[in-house]
């Protein structure tokens, strides 16, 4: 509650004339009180209600009491301005404390309502992605590996024995022909020789080429794909560690964007799971239908061999295509690694004290530095005002106690310097 007294001037100096002017008809507080006392005593003495002795007694007692009361009044009037100033400073301090308390409460509410829910949502999304990988992607990869192992076992148990039987049958047939050949079968022997020559010149090189392609594929995978996957995993681990250790309250918006990115990654994982299911279905179809038909082909004549040569050629082409696919996957992995590296740069920009000047975080940091400078200047101005107000009170109370000199920098030339500096800092 504030009470304003209009048209009232309070002088902090103690003027003795306010107490007494040194005459019986003076205008001081003490003079007026005694004049009033004498009027009452004269009336009572003239009326005969008191005697001269009682007159003197009452007058002497009242003289001491009136002097104390008048002195206390003058002193209270002189201290009134300082007491009002002190009360005003206490009120301003209380208001500042209330403002700080409100700001602290708003900061706590912001952390509780915005930052903590965002961090919790991000952790939940990360857990969902990991759970999805364990529930969908990993089982599909296991199924694919299981089907590949089954295919290899089927080849070893069924196809290869059939091929061995076919080779043994061909060996027996050739031994029989060599032991019992007739002159009329010379043409057939010549044809068989040509068949062997063709096999040596075409089939075996094709098999060597297929083996070389497979070896190159494995070498490429070990030299390029696996290091890229390792680098990606390392980047992801570093990113998660960085996120858990250095995220600040100002990152709430960025945490929300990261949640959106995780949703996109989950969508990509869904597509990868569908691709894995397609590959598994392809492997199952090959095991169920293609391999038994290949077993039936084992033991055929030169036509089967020519067909096998053609198949090896097709496999070689497929291996080349697979190598290209691996190149594409490697490029995709490299792009993802670069994305995570850029993301790491963005996260570092949010925590480092010296981000790029033209970046968003650089502009924000510059703004916060400027705000800090403004707060410091404001604190300096408030401190200067308090000291100048103190000087004004002392100046009004006693000019000699608050001179204008070089020490307190309150001279006209010093004020001019301050005003010039103020104007030079303003933007036209």
C-alpha cells in the first residue's frame, strides 16, 4: 500500500528556528506551546481557581515537558525523509526478491513441463527402436541365415552325392568305351574327346571365374562393407553416449526433432524387414523347387554340361550384380555415417562455447553474450544510481559532506563524458 502526501516538502536539515525563535511571541514549536500554556494559566489564575504557587509549579513542569516534546518533533521531522527513503529501498528490495522467486518458479515449471517430458519421449523412442530390431529385424536375419545353412546342407547331402554318382557313371562309361571301343565308334570317341576338350577350355575356366568372383566378393565385404558398418555402429554409440551425457535444457526442440528422426529410422527398418522377408522367401523357394530340379539334371549328357556352363555364366553375372548391390549398400552406409557425423557436429554446436558464427547456435550464443553484457551494464547502472542517491541525500542534508569533485566524478565535465558515451552507443 502506497500513501502519497500532496504538496508536502520535507526538509532533512535541523533548523533551530523551528524549535524556538528566542522570544516570548516566537513562532517555534516550543514558543507556541508555552504561549498556549500561559493563556490557559492566566485565565485560571485570573478566575481565582489556582494560586500563584500552583501557577509556578504547573509552568515549570510544563516547561521541561514541552521542551522535550518540541525537540522530539523537530528531530522526527528531520529524520522523516531518511526513514521514508529507507522504507522505499526495503519495498524495492522486496519487489526484486518476489520477481526473482517468480522467475525461479517459471524456470522450474519449464523444466518439469517441457524438458523432462521431451527427454522421456526420446528415451522411449530409442527403446522402441531397439525393441523393434530385436522383435522383427534380428529374427528375419536369423531366418535368412538358417535358410542359407539349410541350402548348403541340402547341397552337401543331396546335390553333391548325385554329382559324384554322375561323375562315377561317366568314368565307368569312359573306361568301358576305352576297353571295348569298336572301329565303328571312332567318331563317337572323337566327339567325346571334343567334349573333354570343351570342358577343359570352357567349364573349368568358368568355374575358376566363379570362384574368383566369390572370393572378390568376400574380400570386398571384409575390406569395405564391414568397416563401414563398424564405423556406423561406432558413430551411433558415440552419438548415444553424447546425448546421454551433455544434453542441456535449451535442447528441448532439438530432442523433439530427434524423436521424429527415430520415427523415420523405424520406417526404414520396416522396409528392411520386408526386404529380408522377400530374400527368405526366395531362399525357401530355391530350396523347395530349384535344388530338386538341379539334382535331376545331374548325370545328363553333354547338353546338361552346356546348360551348367550357361548357369555358371549367369551366376557370374549375378555375382557381379550382387557386387554392385554391395557397392550401393556401402554408399548408403557411408551416407548414413556422414549424416551421423553431421548430426554430431550439430549436437556439439549446441554445447560448445564457440560454434560457427553463421550457425543458429552461433547467433544464439552471440545473443546470450550480448544479453549478459546488458545485464552487467544494468547492474552497473543500478549500483551507480544507489550511490548517487546516497550522495543526493547527503548533499541535501549537508553540502560540505557531499562535494562535487574528481573523486566522486559528479562534475559537469564528467556528466558530459557519460552522456557522450551513452549517445555513441546508440544506433542512429
